[in-house]
C-alpha cells in the first residue's frame, strides 16, 4: 500500500469537507503569501523531533499540495510519563484538543484505544505518517511543519500557517482594514 498516495487522497477529501471553513480564511489567504523561510516553519528533522518532544508543543502539519492542515498538541505531564498526542478539534486553539495517541519512551507512537478518533481518520493518518518520517529522520517536502504564532493585535495563539506567517489572525486583519 502506498501510504503517501493514500494520505494525499484522504487529505483531498478532507479539503472538500473543509471548503466552508477555508472560505473563512479567504481574506487572509488573499492578502498573505506564505514565506517558505518563515522562522515558524520547521524544516530540520532533528529540530522537529526536539520540538515535538519538548513537553508542551503545539504545531500544525500542512500539505503543500492541498493546503489541508491539522493542528496537534504533544504534552508530557512529567519526566516519567510518556508523551500524549491530541488533535485540535474545535474553535478554540487553546482549549479544544481531543486525545489521539501516545508516543512511548522508545519513540514508538500508537493511537490510543480510548481515542474517539479512528485509525482511518485523515488526522490520525497524518500524524502517524508524520511521526514515522520523523523517526526515520527524513521529513517529506510535501508536508510542512509549523509551530504556533501569536497575533500581534490581540495576542491569541495562531495555528493557521497563513496567519502564523503574517503574525495576525483573520479577524484582526479584517479590523485593521476597516
Ligand atoms: Zn488577533
């Protein structure tokens, strides 16, 4: 099975479902072209691994081809505990995270038995695929890794790459224009 193609097909389907949501960000998209050298975009696999396992990481994976993205939080409650992976699944990028799986001490990742997100969900596949790449020491050019930003106007956390790159959220960008 070609995981890369499977992932691409899944994220394309997801993209159609997200059409409405993406329309909300149309303003920001039109105004901002993403700088590929943005300091918020991580391209070094060792740096990505360190970042993800630092204990309280939030980051967004974005498909270069489709613009589809998922935001994850990876938290280690204490040094003796494993890392817990959760998925942003709601309107608040501070609060609305849902348990997805666990990264164990040996670096292996497994989706949680009690996660409500199924193995075949695009988000679950995306993280699994991403982490396998990190463990293998080779990121895909097709998958961008962005760590969170902060809105320069209201101070809120930014998780959408277009907003991270510009440093301002879509609502605040609209207000600045009017
Ligand atoms: Zn703002």
